[in-house]
C-alpha cells in the first residue's frame, strides 16, 4: 500500500482505476486532456480499506492529507471553504473500481451553512437559488450521512407547497424556501438532538465516512455478489467543486451516451433539463428534452459537447456515458465512463468499433460480457411492463428466461392443465424430484421454495432451457392445499397468475408480456471471433437428441455429459425403470433391463446422430434409486398394481431403499458394483448404438463415463464390466470400433489419488457440483438457505455451487490434473459441473489447461465467449485484427 491517500485530479490518470476508482481515474484523465472538468481530488480505495481496518474511522494522518489537498484546491479555484464572501462548495461522490450505478451514496452542495447561504444569495444575486441549494443539502446530508430519512423532509416540503399553493418546487419563492430551511433544521434537531453541523470541514469528513459506509450497504453487497466484485476493493471518494445547472434558464444539466445504449446505433443519445440539478432529471418532475434540442438552447455548448463526446469516445475506444452541466452558458463535464448497454447494443458497438478501425477483434471480444448473452437467448419481459410489476418475492435466479402463467402445485396437475389446452403453466413446488420431470417439461417456468443453484430443479431447468427460480424461501408453499403465501402474506391459489424472471430471481404476482429472443448478425460475428480466439473446446450437457440438437445450434463441439437417468423421465419409460428398481432378484432385474435396452439404444443413436462425429460422453446411471419411486400412498397403490406387488410390499421396499443422506449413499458407480447388470445393459446400448450409427458413415468414438469414483479398485471393477461387455459385442459385430472409458472426479479422494485413477481412466471429467458439495461438506440442495447467513456475515462473498471456488476445489482440480497427466500425459480433461457455464470458472479451466468445458445447451454461447476472454487475457495480446 502506498502512503498517499489523496490525489488531485491533475495527479492521476485512467490507468489508476484500482486506486482512484473508475470515476476518479476518468476525472483525472479528462483533466489531463484539458477538458472543462470542475476541480477536485480523489480519496483512494486504499483509504476506504483502511477505514474498515481502523474500525470504521478515518485516522488523523488521512484527515490531514484531505485538508492539505483541500487547501491546494481552494487556492486553485480561488474560493474558500466556509467563507460567506467567496464560498467553496463541493460534491462528495462514491466511485468504485467497477461501476456500481446507484448502489452507493452522493452528497451535493456541501459547504453550505447559515452564513454561507446568505453570502451565496448576495454573490449570485439569486437568493432563491441559494436557499434551494441549502434545503437540498440539509435533506441529502441528513438522509445519507445522519440517517434522518428523506420522507420526513419531503413531508415538510409538500406541506409548505400546499400552504403556498405551489404546484412545482420551482413555484416556491426565496422566502418560502427560507421557511423550509428553518423547518428542516428544526426537524434535524428533533431527530438528532443537536444542531445541523455548521462547520464545512466536519461536514466533509462525515460525508466521506458516509460514502465509505455505503460500500457496505445491502444493495451494494448484493450488486457485488451478482457482478463478482470483491469486498476488499473498496470505493474511492471524489470531492469536486460544485457547478450549478439550476442558476437560471441559461443553466442546465444532462446525461448523454455517444451511442444508443439499447440498440448500439451510432448517434448521440441522451437528455437534458434546463434550470435543474441532476436529481431533478432522475425525479421526473419535469420532462427532459432530447439531446438534439440542445442546439436550439445553446448552440455553442452543444457543438463543444459533441466535440468532447467524440474526443472521449476515440480516447477510450468505447461508447461513453457522459454527465454534464451548463452553468450560466458554460459547459462542464462531470463524468465519463464506458456506458452500460444492453446485450444487443454491446454486440453492435463491439463489431462497429472494429469496422471503424478503432479496436482489434480481440479487444472487441472483451467488450461483451459473456453473461449478458443470456438475455439474447431466452425470452424476456417487455421492459416497460417489468418496471410496473411489483416483486412479491425473490429467489435464486437458477435458470434464465421470462415465464408468465397459471400456477400448479404438482406435476400431475400441471400435465393435466397442459393436456387441457393451458399452454402457460408454472409449476410451484417445495422442491422437485425426478418424478416431476414431465410436469417440468410442460411448464413455462418453475418456482421452488427450497434448493440451491445446483438443486434438481435448477440443473434440470437449465438443461431444458426453462426459466426457473429456486430456493425462494420468501414464499410459504402449501403443496397439499395448493396455495402459497408471498412475502407480505398474500395468498396465491391454483390457476392464479404469476410471472418469473429467471435472470433476476424476481417473482411477480401478475401476468407480464414477454418478448422472444432475436439473434442479430453481430451475434454470429462475435461468436466467430470468439471461436478463432479460444483454446478450450465447448461441449454441452445433453440428455436427449432434442437437447443435443439445441446444443449443436448454439455451437457445442460434443457432449460432455449425458446423464442417463434423465432418459427415464417420460411416463412410458419410468414404468420399466421402476420395475428394474423393485426387482427382487437378478433374473427379474434382467427382465426389466431387457425392456429398457432398446429405449436407451435408440436415445444414444439419436445423440450420436445429432453430434455427427463430435465426441459424446455417456455417464452410467448415477442417482440414488429411491428418487425414482413414488412417495405418496396413492401413487404407491397405482404402481403396486402395475407391477404385481401388494401395497405393503412396495411401501416396505421403498422404506428400505430410503437413505439418511442419499447424496452420499447408494449412487454413482456404487450402483454398478451392487448391480453389474445395469452397467452391462447400458454398455450394450451404447456400443450397439455406436455400431449402428457408424454404419451410416459417421465416426463415433463413445466415451463411457463412470460416476462418483473414490478408489482405483472400484473403478477397475466397473471398468471390467464395461470392457468385457463392449469387447464381446464389437468382436461379434466384426466391425472395428474405438471407445474410451473414463471417470468423473467428484470426490476429493479421487482427486488426491488421481495418479492411480489415471492408470485405468482414459479421461477425467470434473463433476464440480459434487466435488464442491463434498469438498465443503455442504449439501447442494440446502446450500441456498445456509449461504444467506454466510453472505450476511461476510464469511462467503459468492455461491461456490455456482462460481467455482478456486482456492479449495480449484486446488483439488489442479492436483488431479497434474497427477493424472503424470500417469497418462495425453489424458483428456474436462469439466461438466454447472461451473462449466460460468465465465470466471471457465477462466480457471483455461488456466488449468483443461481440454474442454461442458455446460447446459443454452450456456454454450456464453462459454464460447468466456473461453475466448480467458485466452485473450492469458496471452496479454489484444492485437489481432
Ligand atoms: C457433478 O457432480 O458436477 C455432475 C455433473 O453430476 P451431477 O450434477 O449429475 O451430480
Ligand atoms: Mg455428480
């Protein structure tokens, strides 16, 4: 850490973002470029970190540095803090390394007090302006710094307006505003027990502390978690001379983008309001004018603004978002930053900047956030309607998209409604299980009360591309009586309408109109550039030919995981599968397996067919068997009749299968150890399918994957079954067929003994869902609820089930990678947990030297771009055109 905590704008530059924050660094850069920026200085992000280290206090050394820099600024400006004859008035604004719009606090007009306000009135000859500024300052300072809530002041303002018959704030006279100031101060005294602070230096230090504090407010914490911004970055604070847009009709303020942030069109886009301060534009009291009208108001300022906007865009080589103020005809730039934009605009701007010769293709790739692409792939709500919708609860944004429809509380009701012609079905469940799959399949959206980002509902919905909100503990679900209560206690019954935003986790208590996704030409261009840049291959997790087709459409280069258990969800298949589970001896089990075999073979043929020569990894059966059996008495009765058992026998059987902790129970390769005939049947289906599709002229090299291995002997045991079965079929066919046998690494012991494991495994696929669960000892189905307290107490900043924990789980992956390669240098390494679609996890996979990542089909484009980002960043090379 440096010992300098305060920088004048002229001492910094754009490369000092980490220290000065984005806003501070850009103010410094613009000052150096000679643009009309009001003077000021920045208190660094390191000062913020120290504030927290020092027990939420600004120590004397930093206070002294602030005062010294203030004195230099006063001299440069020719004004003095607290001097009624020539007062220096300032704004105090937050500015973190990454932009966090609206998340932290700002204080304007600081430096005003009872004496200065009078001086300002005299100096400007505009007492109305002076008292309006003072009342705004008292309100803002009290609210932001002293925790006296804004509505208390707004009530006073409304009362005086009412009394005076004033419609707008601008209808109030200087005397009215004086009266308001007195009332505001009285309110402050009543609330705080002391007079409103009159010493500007005290105001300044308190304001800086408040901005530091706002780094830690709940909305900032949430925003950081959503955007992967670390807590220890801290925020900088910018102190800047005030300029006024509310000094009369020759003054004004506005915000403009150098390109349209919704569409990316290259045209100045924005609005301004004359005789106003920034907050008036936001408050919408008067309607702002569009930028093209500015030429009529002040042609010279408009011309200058255009020149500056172009200069800044060329300088930063990106679309800029500028804030400006005109004070008595003179233009000032208060901020510039790379503008936030929609996904469609991001693509267009990136591609346009390349054709304009401003940036390279690699630089263009880095301008599109991979996560943003999601919005282009799924339907979304109409933005206007969404703004009006009231959020009735919030859960985890488990699978993106927008769903609106009637609610049903079990899969059977959802299926029935769909069969009766109801196309907009939303399934609301406490949690889902494989039994619900058909209901999930007919639903537009899925809402669960429990479960985390890798719970059954989340994983399956993402695979299907269906919108899903999981772990929504703010609602109380009564599945039995078919209703739920929202966070305010309002009741929603079967067939009531709700809407789900799977990208934010917001639940709305009404229908909202949706818009279909459209993929523009720029999307294909960016994807092509990404494919040229990336090293990692991208595969998809797909369980059916339909999913595989979607995956191919999005550019998947193979299947990294086919969860074979997902192939039994359909009604006609689940019966045979259940028959297999309840078989009391091997003969009966083999009878049931014989029925399943053709179904599996047909599916695998479909997968091989869709993937046309790309690799396909098929995993042997993994989940605990009891997940497939009914739990309700009525369903047990039905099944017992179908399979010729008594109710009691079947119920007894199901109870017997019940496990205390099924995630660590009889699942994965343990099933194949107990019932080798299941692995035999699945191998037969895979090999026969490969031979059949091979006959059509396609090269098929099936990769058979053994799940949940923890020991080499266990792997060897199951591999033997596979090899014996496969080799026999291949020999009988008389055709040559290559196949591979590999394993998932999802138990820490497997990672730690990966050198042994690699003697048998021809490939490793890291199942980071289970590997995370087992490494943390944290159930993936319960993590959502538990983690809330961990975020609150700053123990965790991110959800390790969604974003790979590089420190612990990542270390296990590194160990396994190194050990695996030691035994088998050409071992193929991939990842197929949900992290395979998460950009920061993909960057880790690239750096760890894995061969591929595999993710749900809808995440494939995101993964392609994220892999390109990792490659470009890794090379430190952004020069390729
Ligand atoms: C995993 O554990 O990461 C994995 C892909 O397997 P599943 O989610 O099916 O347990
Ligand atoms: Mg797993």
